[in-house]
C-alpha cells in the first residue's frame, strides 16, 4: 500500500516537471515577429545587440577636381622661358631675308623671319634700352613698353646681290614692317637697317620684358625660318 502511494506521488512530480519545461520553451520566442531570434540579430561588435534594420552608411562625395587646361600645341610650356639674351653666332651669309610674318597663338605671339637659304644662319636676340639704326646708330622709335633687338647674320632683300623679289620695294630704316594692336605681347616689327650682310630689326613688346624663346627651322631645300616666340 505504501509502495502504491510512493509510485503515485512520483508520477505526479514527473508530470509537473514536464509541464514547467514545456512552458519555458514557449517564452523563448515571445515578442519576436520578424522570423528571427535574438541570437540572429546583427551585432554592433561592442557586446550589445541591435534589433531592427541595419544603420545606413552615408558616403561623402569626393571633392570636385578642376581639370587643367591643355598645353598650347604651338607654343608649349612657356614657364621655363626667360628674358636673357639668346644667340647662335655664325659668320654672315649672302642669302637674303626676304619676308617677316607674325602669328598669334594661345600662349605666345610669334615673329618669323624667312631667309632664302636652307643652311644655318646666325642670329642674336636681346632686350635693349632703345633700337638704333645700323650702321649709323641713330635712335629709332619703337611702339611698346620694351624693345627686343633681333640681329640676323644675313642681308635684307633690298641690299642683297641675289636679286630675290626684285620688283618689291625694299625696307627703309625706321619702317614699321608690321604692327598689331591689342595682342597680348607683340606690338610690331621695325626695320633698323642692314650693313655688311648683317640685318637688324626691333620688336615692340606690349607692357614689359616678357619671356621669349628663339628657334630655327629648315623649310624644304630653300628656306630657313628664324622664329621668335614671346610669351603672352
């Protein structure tokens, strides 16, 4: 009889424990309506748990970059040009200077002297206080704030003995061969004379002694160009 009571009491105790265990399992998911449990919620990485959508990351736009203007394809980079005298000393030639032309470009103004020879020709280019005639040495007025003297070791077509372009009027000392208003650097080109196969010109520069470069180019088998580029 006592054994039956003890068995009955044991069965009741086991039933109560089973019921309590079932109730604890139901409480583990109370309040989670998004199909996840807390163990599946993203972690902030600092030991805490965040419930809800992940934070939005805002990316700051990169600062706008300013594109640099393209280099002038004709004049190139003028930052390394200077104002000091430049020269290529050679003995005078008998071939004549028969033309002077000018050109305007984005970074420089250009003066070109054409010599009727494919060979090398000497030249000197420098800034001077004033232009003087060759050979007399008389002052010649030149428009502009600065004067660049160009000396070429060749005669002008009026004094040459080759007879190139015989019907064209020769340049006169002090004559303004070409002049331009409103250009950044170049004002004009003035003839200063020719003596013993050496010819002198003056280039008027607009506002100051601007940097320049000098270079030569052979054009075909009959012409040599002497080019003076003045930075804008």
